C-alpha cells in the first residue's frame, strides 16, 4: 500500500514535469469544446450561441478541481450552449489569453452574441464553480427572441413580417424554456418565434391545438400551418424548422487587398502584442513555479478531498525587461458577488435558516450592450467599498449581493415587497431567520449615505417590516445539481 508521502512526491513530480504543460486537461472525448486562439473567432465569437470559456493551465490545481463540474455542466448544456476551454500554457495561445484580460487560473468568461456580428459581449463569470451554478448562469444568458403573445396581440403579430415564416409554440408553461430560446436565436432574421399560453383559449381554438406543447409553423402566404410531430430535441427541431426558414445569408467574399506598407502604428501594435504575450508567459511560468513550490513544500502528506469550488489563483507579478514603468492604478475594491439563479437567492438569503443579507436589486437591461444606470453603478460601488473597508479592518459584517433582473425570482421578490418600479435599483436588507426586512428609502446611493444605512442595521436602529408570507423557503432545498446536468427545461 502506498504511503501518503510517496503519493505526495509523485503528485509534486507531476506538477514539476515540463511535459504536463504541453497537454491539456481535457481528453478528446470530453464534452468540453477545446479551442485555441485561431479557432476562437469562428467557433465562439461568430457563433449565435451563448458560450462559457475556461482559460486554464494544465499545472493549475484549481483547474483540475474544476474539471469534473465543468464537464458535467457541458453535458447539461449540450444543445443549448457551448462549454469551451483554452489552454493558456500553449505558446500559441498566450497572446490571446493576455488580450482577454486573464490574470489567473481558472478564469471563466461568459460570451454572448450581440447585435454586431462577430463582436460578442464578454463578461467574467463570478457565480458558483459548480455544474448547477454554471448551467443556470449560462441558461439565464441565452438571448430571448421569442415573443410572448396573447389573444389580444395575436392578429397584429400574424399580420407583421409576411415575408418571413413564423413558428408558434403553444405551451402550458409560464416561462420560456432555454430550448425554444436557443432555436429562436438560431433563426434570427429567418423566422419569427412566438409562444402562446394554454390559457389563451381563442388562439388555441383558432389553430385547433389539442395538447401541450405543440409547435406550429406558418410558412406564409396561402399555405396552411404545419404541425411538428417529432421529438422535442434541438437537432430534430432544427431540421424541421430549416425547411421553412429563409435561407441563411451567404458570407460576403472579400476582395484581396494589396499589402500596404506597415505604418508606425501597426509596428507599435505588433510590438505591444509581443510584449503582452511575453509578460503573460513570464507570469504564467511564475504562477506555475509558485504552485509547484507550494506542492513541494507540503510533500509530506496528502489529503484526498471531495470536489470543491475552486477559486481563481493569485496572479504573480511579471514584467519584461523593456517594459515601461507601470502607471499607478487606483486600488479598486472587488465587485460584490452576484446571485444569478433563483436557487442562489433562495439558499443564500431566503431560506428559513439564513441571517441578514443586503441585496441590490438591479433594473433590467434591454440588451447586452446597455450599461446599468448611474444610480445602480453608484450603489454597487458603495457596497463594494464598504465590504472592502470592513474586510481590511477584520470586522464582521453581513454579506452584500447584487441580484440581476434576469434572476427568475427577482420579479416575485419585488412584487411581494411592494417595490413596483422595476426600472430603479433597490437596496433591501433581508433576515429570513427572524422574518424581517428593511428598505433603503433614499435616492442618494453615495458611500456616506449607504454606510449610514448599513450602520443603523448593524446597531439594530430604525424601523423593520415583517417579511410577507411565501417569500421564505421552509424546506431544505434539494440538491438539483444532477437534475440540472441531466435535463433541459421542458417546453
């Protein structure tokens, strides 16, 4: 039987081995899509699917810990989104990783299609490093091109865009599933999508719908509706819908241009890219050396742990010899955590056993390119600064969280608390265990004003309101990790 010391020495040797850095951590049979700097543009940037991209290094222990959850998420999102990874330790990928702002491993970024083809929006994923957390965050980021219509709006929708075929999903579900949103995104500009609820009886009777879900295609003109009778899977539904959608636009062929003389700006850009890649390479090597040294220092014992939630590795400082003196940057506080899913919100702040939470309920954004209003960014900055201040002092303080409007539970939370203006940011303190809440009533979200409100809550001052019934979960939440990975949303 091997001793703990021997196992530890073997693990350390593996970390120190230069051969490890040349191989990725995902096999060819992995459900994770493996890309490189050259294929990113084609597979990710120009895709009409939402993607999550992991930037990793093979020697990174946190990356190895993340692998099982990331592969489980890839299986759970199969057909709905792309779960991809890139090895930043490969020499040919280092410049690209540096250009994406990668400073530690693993780094996860959500990449969503935008109105500008080939120019997706990219944001850091800051949710839980679990399969369920990743799945829910990616699903919530899928753009919704499905119009919810009722009896009243049906005629107007049917009369519009007569040159484009239409698909209607008749469903007994109150929400739009990830699958139908993905299909609508696939056919943007080629077919219009709508969803009609089973309660809209006039529309149901008009089309003779007898069961739910039912998918109908209106080919246009005088042609009658066509009902889909196959499996409700992405592949089968794509094949059916493609028969009636407008043809996909052919990419324009670019004429070759004569090679112009390299301008000073182009040369400088090339030099900067080379410098960035060099600095990233040194940082990566320093990081690897640091991690290997830590492993070697602890080579007397090994503790085998269950899957954990890896955190981003520290970023060693590395500068090239000819690098200019860096500009002093302000010491900005890290952003407060985000509760992306309904389950995150429930288990973190709305469970009968949870204590005080400060929630920043954010207003909805019409598209991925729109930024939050100044009031919301000021509120988030004030909370981040306060969290940093108390962390530096070592004083205990209740947690702060931001809750985006895309969280499925936020509309119900606003309604129950009487916060009817959805376009406004709202700060609320919630204590589910003691069943009280408190609203920040001021419109000034500056640091001093928010701090006064936080201090009053800490000291038990000010009026509290009782939480409305039905908001706090009394039951212990079930582990939905396996279910989320195994199934897609029902239609």
